[in-house]
C-alpha cells in the first residue's frame, strides 16, 4: 500500500501513528460520500477531456464495486491506509491498475475530505431532524394520554401558578420544533461545493468545471472564491455542534423535571420497570439512570463545541493539519444526539403521570384571584396584589 503523498522517503512509524490519529476509524462513515464525490469528479474530468471516457467508466465501475464491498464489510480502513481517501484510491488502483492514478487530477485531500464531510452533514442533519420529529410524536402521545392532568408550575422551585401535563409537553415540543429549524439552517450552510478548490488555491492551468460537480452532488452552490474554502473549515461543524448542544440542553432540562417528578417526595410519575436499573446493595431500588445520563449529555456536547471552536481559533489562512481533529468531537456529538433523542422518545412512551399524587398548593391560584379582583372592583393591579397577599402571608 502506498500513501497518496509518498515519495519513496522513509517514514517513522510513530509519526504515522500520531498523524493518522483516529482517522482510519472515523472515516468509515465517510466512505460512501467519498466514493460518490470521486465518481462525480471522474465524470467531470471526462467531460472536460482531461481523462478518457473509457478510463472514466473503469474508474466509476471500480469505485461502485468498492462502495458495495465496504458496505458488506469486506474491507476496512487500516492505520497503514491513514484515511478513507488513501484506502479508496489504493484499492481502486489494485483493482483496475494504473488508471486509478488518474482520479486525483484536479483535487487535493483537502477539498476531497470536505466534500465528503459536507454531504455527510447534510444527511446527518436531516436524519437528526427526523428523529426529533419522532421525539415530538412521543411528547404529543403523552399529551394526548394525560394532558388534562393538573401540574404545579414552578418558579424558584416553589409552586407558582397552575399548569398541566399538556402545557408541560407543549413547552418542550416547541423547543424541539425550534431545533429542527436550526438543523435546516445547518443544511443550508453546508450545501456549498468545495470540490475543485484543491489545496485551497484552485487548479491553475487545469480547465476543470466545478459547477458540474456542484450539480452532480446536489449542492446548492459552488463555494467561491477558492481561498474561502479552507477559511470556512470548522464553521459548519461548530454550528452543528451548537445546535446539538441546545437540543441536548432541552433534553437535559426535561430529564431534570422527570427526575424530580420520579422522587418519592414528589411521586408524580411512574416508569415501567424495564426503563429503570437496580442497585448492587439496595434490593428495593429502581433507579432512573437513563434520565441522569440524558441530563449529562449536554456536558459532552458543550465540550465538543468548545473543542471545535478552539481548534480553528486564530489559525492562519490556508489549510492546516489541525483541522483533522474536528472530526472526532463532531462525530461523537452527532452520535450522542441521535442516541439521546431516540432514548428519550422511547422513555416517554413508558411514562405515566399519577394524578392522585399531584396536589397543588392553595396559593397557586393567587395571581388568578388578583386578576379577578382587578376586574370586579376596578382597582389597580398592585392594590389587588396586596389584598390577595394578605390571605397567604401572615
């Protein structure tokens, strides 16, 4: 196996291991996108008479075969491969011969990885949005089952004003709907084609057609000027991570409510036993561990967002290997958000409010009484407020 950048010089294996990092593991999810981008690139080169049509057909057939064999688990990216791009081109050349070496004309790994990553992020944003719709469905299922049950509305952790299961559900549902809007914005930001910007300065003297690959890969636009491509690295990633953090914060706040409602002191809700775990020492325990882990999930996304922002902060223009480290926090946070959304939806399906345990403090209607007094006696609200306060504060 020969890496794309090798020139026959020796390489310290420890340097390879450190510089490759986790890429041989992380890039597995990018393989189908890299292959799709490579096919579009090869077709464009043929259309521009930069490679022969027969060679293009051979390259595309080989790439499609590699995609199917990778999906079937017949090969994996190894540390020696370094990344998906080397793994694919090396295997392609093994299968079809030296023609495979024509594929990299007019591109660099710098624009190649960004093209695959942006196509992946488009799909990831849509997938996460669909899963949030599933969570909203679970919330509305709970609302339909038990929405008429009264709940105390809290301020400062004290009974404040009357609420209900319906209002509680509707509040979170609105926030999750907003998360879907945020993901739509992300799809717009990533939908610019970087392919053909090469190492960051285009392909002088080579008449490629970047707009052609934009159409083939269904990007909304071709990213120009070419020098903006590497400057934009981390922007879409951090935006995605920010939206995930907001999403997981809302899931965490919902978890906090439910954890409080599940305590013996409150006992507002019950969870089916298969949603809880036990204690190694206390036989009576049914612990809501899943809610505690959901509550903690936003800490991970916060850390991933900070990592992404700090990697790109104050980098000079152009490409830098630092950018490779954006993948790990990005993929980790995306995976966590998908798991968290799905598990919260599953949990809500097995949750019930216990109406007989929910007792509202008499003072919870005090504000409503003040409103009624204003209308009945035509007095200022502050005067009504003081009159009602005397009933409750001795």
